[in-house]
């Protein structure tokens, strides 16, 4: 089960800017977010 993710408008703008500057880093972030959505227990606090 995947969890839904709400992204603020401010974060959306940052992702958009990052996509233009460093697409590889954005893809790494996207992959990590997907991992967390699949299994939120992997986050250690």
C-alpha cells in the first residue's frame, strides 16, 4: 500500500528549479520518496 503525499506549492517550486539545475539529484530524491511511501517504517528518528 502506498501512502499519499501532499507537496506544498513552495516545495513544488523547489523541485521544479532542481529539475532544471540538477535532474540527477531530483531523480534520487524522487526514488527515496517512493521508498518511504512504500514503507514508512524505514525512516529512523
